[in-house]
């Protein structure tokens, strides 16, 4: 379903109001949701769906998924997380996953940013380069 300008505008205003000190504030989000549900403005379900999408995207920007071929040493894990927090902010959360298909190295995803230093990723890039020659 295509969103109307009104729905996009209202949900965007709600989203921008959800921040305190540059960070998403859970209490503000709850209060805004309660206010919208209580007042039930025109197209409120579409407004809430788009607002939820904006919140989800923002939360993904603050969450890192770190994949490795084997379990990481705790010191290495702490160092990776601290380096990511230096780049993305102290409110970054992280999940570690073991993905044996990577063969070696790390693949890190933070929102839309992907850092692929895995052996599998390097082999795929090499294959693409050879295919274009």
C-alpha cells in the first residue's frame, strides 16, 4: 500500500519527537504510541506502521551483528565492540554469531554498513573480478 503524504509527515514528526539527547527514548516512544492510539487520527494504523518501520530502522543502526568462522576470544570480542562503539556511539549493542561458511575472518553488519573481511567474501570478490576480465 502506498503511503500518503499526510501519513509520512505525521509518522516522521512522531519519529523525530522520539529522541532525547540524540538517542531514541523508550519512554517517549511509549507515550507517543499511547497518544496516537487514544486520539485515533485519520489513517492512524498506517501512521503507526510507518512509525514502527522508522523505529526499527533506527534500532538497526545501533545494533551490530558480528559473524566469525569460530568462537572469538573474549579479548578480541571486547576490542571489536569497543572499536565499533568508537565509530557508532556508546549505545551500540552487539550479537556474536558463529558462521563456519566464512572459513576465516569476520563479517560485521551495523545497520546498512557491512564490513566483510572473511575468506569467503574475499573469494567471492576475486571470482567477480575474474568474471569481468
